[in-house]
C-alpha cells in the first residue's frame, strides 16, 4: 500500500487544509532528479509517522494552480500544513534526520 498520496486541486482543501493531522507536502516534478532520489526516504518517513502525519505529493506541472498558490519556484520544495496553516517550508533535499526533527515538532501535543 502506498502511504504517499498524489493530491490534485479538486481535493486539496479536504485532504490538506482540513486534515486533522499535519500534512507534509512534497512539491515535485517528474523530470526532477533530486525529487526522485528522495522518494525512498519519504516512503520510509510515511511508514514511520503513519496516522500521525500525512505525506502527499503535488506535481507542479499537473497542478499549476497549487504551485502558483504556494509560490513554488524550485523543486523539491516541501510545505508543512498544520491546522490549516503553513508552518514550515524547507527547500531542496532534506536528510532523514532533518525531516524527522521538523515533523516531530507538530505531532500530537506539539505546536
């Protein structure tokens, strides 16, 4: 089962902005080498935080409205949404430790 869901504009509000748990968005492109390289790490993080954090992907070419809404100018760019608000926006390749540290701050009882 794939724990990372591709999100489109038509489900964005329900799946991301109204999510009861933090949502970590991976803005990516199919042609982006670094985006492909981090997928195994994202899948690992999705397994570790299953039920606590939702990880979703948004293809900037397939969903240009969302890319524009968030001002995405480079990929990969990550956006953490918690309680309907943008909380974090790391860019580029993250280490596994960086990603875990970022997410840990928003788990139950966090910010």
